[in-house]
């Protein structure tokens, strides 16, 4: 099946057209790219419709093949959605109801779904949720120790994110290692970053919480902090919106090193710049602590997996993280870690207690395959 995968952002629409029947991965990707728009006062719906006009013309080019279905990445599925679902009016209403938990993402997905329905009204549409893979996390790991009467419109629990990427990385890792039921610690490290404990193929804990703010130090997000910091900011005169902007958009690596780009931070650290060294060490230390804890949660991991843009491409960051994990018996092979080899690969030394792998993230392939599988089962 030819599945058009759509992922709307704040300033662009990313698209991938996959042929899920192709056995060769290189042949499976029929088209990809993104349509950008400048920031202006137009609504996201208006901008998306303009982007779809451009995308529609691209897919009409001679030699191109039209899509047969559309798969959407939807960031927050709350407690309602634990699997991909065919999009209906009821599903759209539920996604809209979850917008307070993902105000930058779910409204854009709703606008994208509406624009796709207008341009390709005959095509089935499927929503694939970033939170779905984490619905298996048990309550003792997911709940927060706050009164139940403090609950608002949605249960305040750990929903987790990057689930699409983590689930695909687990499938690729299991195939690479020849393991039927994988237990692993999977670190998805990009501008947004999270780490997940996977036991026998199921997510049992993850670092992100009710929103993507909790957990690791990220490009512009603070990650874990003392909640009293929020109260102190507000007592000092900051509004809720200003605190949200600080913690989500002005913190993390950006606050520590003046840039959210790990490539720039790594280069500056190698040249001895103190703030870059501090940012690199803080981010690596925070991840190493989670890896150590989640190794206990998993039992004996089959692998530590690095995925995501930074996880896949920054040998320096991987080295700094694993350097903390000597007590677990983990060691990297320097040549393997710095190799330019592509694809799923092992980077750990011969005597490492368990393998350390780099697994390319491929969320679009995961969404396309999930979409095709769901529609194949539907009447």
C-alpha cells in the first residue's frame, strides 16, 4: 500500500510517501520532503491548506504515484488511544480534547487531518500516536504522588512520548540481535530527548511525563527540576505563560551553552569552551543516571540503544554517556563509535556487559506500516 505520512510542525509540513509492499527499504520511499511557510499571522489551518496545494502539485508530477492512504503522527493520545485508529469525527473530537496536554502539536494535527480530507476526500486516514507505545507502563511507574482531587480534565500521569520511534527501534534491534522478546534501554536523543525502559517488548517506564518537558536535558527544555522553581518564578512576578516559555523554549542546552545544536556544542567542547563542556557533561550525566536506573527496571538488558538525530550522529555524546556506565560493565569501542558506517550497528567493546547499538530512527516507516496494517484488517 502507498501511504502518505504527514507530520505538521510550527513552520513546515513534513511528508513521506511509502510503499509498504516494497521489500527493499530504498525502493519503499517513493517521495519525501517538507513544505515550509514563513511565520505570519495566518491560522495554522490556512497555512496548511496552502502547503497541501503545493504538496498536491508535487505528487502530481509525471512519474509519481498517488497515495492510497494517509497516516498522521499525532503526539498525544492520552488514555483513550493505545493503538493506531482510523480517523473519524469521534477520533478528531478526542484528539481536540487532548489539546491542553499538547497545545503545540494536537491542534496542528487536527488542521492537517482536515486539510488532507479536503484534498483527498476518498482516501482513508489513520492516526498513529506518539504516546500509544507507553500505555503499558504500570500505574506505580506512571502515577504522580498528588491528591486525586487535584486531577483536572485529564488524569495527571506519565504518558511518555517518542513512542513511535522507540517501538520501531525495538523492532530493528530485536531483528539485529536475533531476539524474540527484547528487553532494552532505548535513548531517543534529538532536540527533544527521552529514554525508555523496555521489558519483553513493552514500555514499562519512560522519562517524559504528562508533557514532553519532564526527564532529560533537551535542546530548549529544562527536563527534571524542583517544582518549587516554578513557584519561585511566579512569586517573582512571572506569569504561567512566561514560565512555560522559559522551561520549554529558553532552557536546556540553549540556556547552558547559548545554542541548542549539539553539533555546535560538541565542537565548542573540543575547543575547551567551558559552557559547552558543562552543557555536554550535564546532558550526558542526566541520561547516564536514567540508563542505570532503567537497567535495574529492565533486569538484564539485551542492549542499550541510541536513536534520534543526536543519538545516531554524535559519537562524542555517546562516549560521554557510556563513560559514566563503567559500573554496569559497559564499554565502547572507539573505532566502532566514531565509524561513519550507516544503519543499525554495534559500537560497544568486546568485553561490554551487553551491546550498545546505534539504530537509525524511522518514524515515518513505522507510521506507514501501522497505517497499512490497520487498513488491511478493516472491512
